C-alpha cells in the first residue's frame, strides 16, 4: 500500500528539485504579502499583535492557492495524468503521494519562514509556536481540499480563477480555527481546542479527500 | 453479459454511442479484436479515432454501450483491465525534467515490474540520461512508445504511433507489433501512415461514427 505513494513522492521530488525556480514564487508572495500589512495598517505593536495571526494565516492560504493551480496541470498537459489514471495501481494512493509531495515542497518551506515573518507582528514566542503548530496541523487539510478543486478544474482554461472561487469558501473552517488558536495564544489562553479541531479536519480530509481527487481526475480526463 | 460465444474472448465493444456537443462521434459502433489480432483505425482527421481509442482504454465513458474484455465490461474489472492495458496517446506522458531512463523506470515500477534492459533498436542509447525536454520529437515518441513496447501488457492501444518516427523506428515498431501479435497479444492502432505490420492486422475506416 505504501509503494504507490512512495513512487509518486519520489518522482515529484525529483522533478521539482530540478525545477526549483517554480517553488520560489509562492514563498516570495507569502513574505511580501505578510510584510505589506505592517506598512499599510499601523506600526503600533498592539494593533499588529491583534491582526498578525489572521493576516499570516490568510497570507499562507493565498500562497498555497497560488501553487495549487499547478498541482495537476503539468501532468494533465504532458499526458502523464492519463498514464497515472490507467496504471494498475490504486489511483487514490497515487494522488495521495502527489498531494503529500506538494505539501512537503510548498508548505514546509513556508513553515520555516513563518517565525521570521512573525517578528514583524511582534508576536510573543508562545504565539509563534502555536502559529507554527496550527499551520502544521491545518495546512494538510488545505492541500487536500485544494487537491479536489485542482482536480476538478484541471481541464478548464480559466482553471485558476474557478479554483480560487471553489477553494476559498471550503477553507474557511481551517482559517477560523487556525487564526483563533494563535489569537488565544497571544492573549495567553489555552489553545488545545482549536488545535485539536484543526488536526481532526486534516485527518478527516486525509481519509476522504483522496477518493474525491481520484474521482474528479477521472471526470476531468473524460 | 456472459453469453458463451467466441466473441467473449478478446476485446469487444458494442453499440457505442458518444456525442461531443452536437456532433455524434460514435454512432452505435461495434468492434471485436481477438487475441493475436490487430486493428488499424483509419479515417480523416476529426472523425473521432482518438476518442474511440480513449473509450476503449476507459478514459472516456461512452453515453451508451460498453467495452468488454474477455466477456466482462472493463469498468467492472478495472484492476484486471488496467494491468492488461498499455496506452500511448498523442501526448507523450513523459516528465520533462526526468531522464529517459528515469521515466521508463517510473513507468515500469508503476506497472509493478522491474525495469529491464533498454534494447539498442529503440535508438535511445545516446539520450538515456538526458532530460526528456531536450529530446527531439522523434526521440520523445520513441521514449513514449518504449513504455508500452518494453512492458508486458496484453493489449496495446496506440494513437498515431508512427508520427515523427524515422524509417528505422517504424520498422522496429512493426517488428514489436509482429512479436506482440504472434504471442497472442491484441493491438489497436490509429494511424494514417501505410507502414504497419502485415501479420494479422485488419484495417477499418471510422466514418460517420461507425467502422467500415
């Protein structure tokens, strides 16, 4: 059962290490968007501390959206998606490998940048830790939900716009619990509840979304 | 769907119906290819040859009718069907940054076999370790076909396999087809060229949604 996931993961990693420039722009976008807010709103530390969690979560969501469009598009255009769909392996596991690779390439670097960006919002150490934890727990759900919408829109010419319209409403629960957890940490309160809910959403997505992605890909190739 | 008749062995399709917009691409089309036989699809551009091949593979669902393999609809035996099928479409299906060798190894692993030797007749010896984006169109076609030719699929479905191939490449493809059919395999090919194997290949023309 692990082999198809591993096969895809290995191929994706190899392909994107050799095209690393594709990985850079969502990260630059994340850093730029989140450093624009302190410039535009107010340099007052208590205001920034209040908007920081929400802004960082939205910036992370938007930068993931930026990379989501490419998730299946290259495979669709070069024909390797047909090969995956017709391969004698469970498509559900193949797409799980694909989404996992995307998460490792897009989200892990973003997590590494987050502590540096959080300095601009004067977030206390404990809040930064919770922010990282909430991103770690919440972004898998975003990757998986994004996978469904990317699979549905892969055959469309205006795919990127439709993808945003489909994905953003779906990501609202993750956004709420993620920024709320960090908010609570800023106020020095207990954050277990929202963090556990984030983890639950991600687990639920991980067990159901691959089936949705596989079905959506079959429809898109029809 | 298990009526005992000689038509249950091999690849068959009955009363396939498919519309694209207003156009009827497949209009009650039926076909049967027995083991050891090959079918060459002819027909002017835009008559739906590629669509028919995609329906046969199971990539496109027809509005009506079914594709059967050994007497059972392919959508009811997806695992067995996909293990038996080798598909090479007009898109190469190669990852541009990976080398030919890596692409072929991935394809082999995907179909659960170890990647064996790559024969010299394939004409890829010099570019095995180059990323496929730098290959010529003919070399890309060869790499794409190699996935099917070196595999052990029972059923080959090839869309315009002769495109961009030089004379040697066409000859090699024909030789592979001969061996494949002689071993009891099935091949369905859409092709304009007149180069194709003489052994057990029937030619049919797709016109107005039926084979003639």
